[in-house]
């Protein structure tokens, strides 16, 4: 997961298979924050440099449409 500013450049922080931590149900929740806690396993991306922009979620699986359909990201803004 990588976030981009309006200038189309990626922020220096990102999460991938090595750094994401799943909850007990096998789901991943990622928090975009301007005040990260920096605790291990927090699944946070510091967007303080560009608090408005776009976030890209890329899910890569084998060519199996059923698995890909089941893995669609659900985005829920928290204010």
C-alpha cells in the first residue's frame, strides 16, 4: 500500500507483505495518520507531509478470479 501526494510522487512510507499485520480474522486495517504512534504492527502510514492525496491498494494473487474477488479492499474513512 502506497500513498501519493497531488504531485503524483509516492510518500517515503509504505506497507507491504513484510510489514502488514493481520487481525485475528485475517483482515488488514491500515491507518493513514498525521501523527503515527510508530509502534510495531500498528499498520500506520505517516501522511503528515501530504495530508491530502491518493492511496493505492494493490492486491496481487494468482490468476484466480474467485480469490481476487474475495480480496477486494474495503475502504472506510475514519474522521
